[in-house]
């Protein structure tokens, strides 16, 4: 059997991709499999760090405002808001039948928390490690 040659791509620094097309795979609440096609915003590792500082800084400010008023409901609302804002910051486009807006991202995070977690984890992996495997 003939061995296949590996084809290496030429690397050019300073040429940013328009976005990172990907399919987010996650479990639905009933246990079924689902996929959400998205295009993630491209960020360098340093820009990703700045995004995390911004998002987590807002999260810490919001937690401070809740002193003495913590309830399970308010904690979950905070989580949904945070996740929705994070999704809105990382998505460039998505394959849903509604426009990509902050309220729609918050709704996604509220109704399908597994989708939000899968998208956030996949984005972190792509930015910090790149695509793994074939």
C-alpha cells in the first residue's frame, strides 16, 4: 500500500481568519443528540484572555451586587445571563431560525444549558489548542 504524503499548509503570520466554522454537539434535555452549526469569532490567545477578563469581571461585579439577596433563582438567573453574554461575545453567526442577538443567546442558555456549556467549552478548546484530530 502506498503511503500518503502529508500536505503541510504554509503559515503566514498576521492573516486572521474571518471566523471559525464549527458544529456544536450536545445532548438535549430528553437525552437526544443535537447539533448547532455556528461560526465562532476568531481571537488570538491574548484577545481570548482579554475577553475572559471582561466577562468574568462583569460576573464578579454582579455577584457583589447580590450581597444578602442570594436565592437559587437569582443564582440561576445570573448564570443564564453570564452564559448568554458569553455566547453573544463568541458567536459570529449561528444556524438557528432566529437572528443572533443577546436576548436570543440568553434564551438559548436558559432553555438549553447543555448547548451553552458545549459551545463555551468548544470555543475555549479551539482558541487555546486548535482543532484536534482529523
